[in-house]
C-alpha cells in the first residue's frame, strides 16, 4: 500500500481553472473503523454512516477557515432511521445514526435512501467563526442514495451544478470509503449572486462526464492515491491544480466538565431522580458512545 499520505484518511482540493470547476476528493480507511467501532450497527447502517462520513469530509473540505465547522444532518419523522448526524471540525470527523432495528431487518440487505428515511430532510450547516459566517440549507432528502441527495442539496439550496460520487465497502473486516465532489463556479468562489449561475454552461457537462466516469472501486481502492485518481479522470485537461491535503481523524468534543455543568443546572430533586441503581447519573455521548458516570456530590460542588 502506498505510504505517500494520499491514500487513506485524507482529502485534497482540486481546481480546473479553464473549466471554472472546483473539486474535492476524499478517502477514508482507519478513521471509519475507529468511528464505527464505537457503535454496534448492522452492516446497512455501517455502510450508510461510512458514506455519510465521506460526504462530511468532502463538504468539510469546502470550508475556507481551519476552525470552520460543517454539520450534516438527515432527519425524518417516521423512517427506519429517524436521525443521522455527522460533523467536521479541522479534519476531525464524528457521526452517529438512530434507527429502529426491527424495521431495518424488514428492509432487506440493500434498502434505498427512501426506504431508510421515508420522507426526510437533509440539513447542511457551514459555520465559519472568523468571518462570522453561518449558512444553513435544508432540502428534502431526495434520490436513491446519499450522493444523489447531496447533489440535489447543492442544486436546490445553493444553485451550484454539482456531481457527487460516494462508495464504501468492508473488506476483511476493515472499512474503506471514497468520494468526489465537483462543482461549476463560473462566477468564482466568492462570485456574484449565484442566481445568475448558468446551469447549462458548456464547460460543466464536460467536467461532469469526466468526473462521473469514476468507478466505485477506484474511489475505495487504497492502492490508488487521490492525486492518481484525479490524474486518471482529468489528464487531458490543460491545467489541473491540486492543493495541500488535509488529514482526517476521529474526533469527539464531548467533555466531562460540560456534562457535569449541564446536570448541575437541573433542580436537586430532578438530579436525585436521575441516579441509577449503581449510584451514578450516567450520561452517554451519542457520537462516541462514551459513558460519563456522575455522582450527586460532584455536581453539588459546581
Ligand atoms: Zn463523544
């Protein structure tokens, strides 16, 4: 396996200046095993979360600020899955899924996005604290898979022609996933109001055809570094620029002190009612499945 740093747990950025196109590519390996091992999800949910984390890495790589945060949330009232949340902060990824195991078992081995979520919504939030920029788009969760849902998010919420491909597979007990995101920005990244973006600009179908020719096995294959993957797709273009890679890792921001401070805000008698038979108030972090056992004495002193 190549050890050039562009094969696993990494994203890179790409621009094709003559086509007014930008792209991001992501490959995830050990970071997925690390996130997924904290949960005990059935294979269908593991694959969905692996794809969602890959999409999260691609979207996070669009942030301009290193301290920027991106949150991806898919939610429904009555789906097999009622909540999927992933977020990205400085290359750190985390995510979890809440689902109904009995209904999932009835959905078969390859359920569509519609089967899993029913009628749902996809919310994407970009937070860039230095520029005091917060942008949230919410669209119906449309399409057969998460990649299609992301494309329809960009088309509806941001009016940016986009192509998204995601793939994830578990081989010999280890997860590997990959994805690409390409977009047409004829007005530039900062550009004029995107209302005027031409959805039928001739450069875009060209980029979309080349990017769309990527095969799922190329996205996943840890023997194909991301710069090689970009080269395979765009080697006939006059100029393709790639940017410094960003490393991905598993990160959770749950904090025992914060958990204690939240518990301390409850009235004394409510806190007493929370104490379990073991003598602790136990709070779980949904993202990393860490349990925080807290005693009444600890929060009284807050
Ligand atoms: Zn946590």
